[in-house]
C-alpha cells in the first residue's frame, strides 16, 4: 500500500507535467511560484504583463484553494525552478487572478497605463482540467 508521501509525490509529478506544458503556452512568460499567504500554501505563477512600460506590474495567478504542506514539499522537491513568495496578510488574494505591483502599490502612471492597455485573460483547459493556467493576450 502506498504511503501518503508517495501519493503526494505522484500528484506533484502530474501537476509539474501539466504546469510545464501550460507554461510553454504563456505569453508573456510565466515564473512558477509557491505562495505563502494567511497561513496557507498555494502554487501558481507570476507574469510581467507590461515589461515595455514597467517590470513592477505583474499578474499573479494562484491555486484557488490552499494545498497540503506535504504536496507543496513534493512540488518544491521535484520542481527546482520555483520562486517562493511570502505575501503580506493585508493583501486580498482570494480568487485566482490578481493584478499586483512588485512594490507596495501601483503608481498613478502605472494605473493609467493598465487602464489604457487592458488585458484579456484566457484560461487554458478550463473545462477538461481544473488546474488551469492563464495566457495573456494584449487587447
């Protein structure tokens, strides 16, 4: 009988396979992350969505639910290229997608740029696969 650790290892392997395939379809490129927020652990990615204007503005996509610590540890162990983020508890990161600033908040100029250059988010595999990943398309 497989142990809980073995089960999470298999789930992590499948997750990383799906994540790798989805990452190849992300435009602009996505950096995979492990996110710690409000005592919960999540996985996801960040994308610089306006690099020609400001590298500070990013889209954070994350799992909609907290993941078990053993699963996160398996993902970290098997997926070596993953950025670890610690989000301030004052941020509202409920939901899957968040327009954020690498600093504290967007400047008025950055906010104006995003308002003038809206982005459309398409979710890939949203029906067939609950582990969806965003692809950014400039409108």
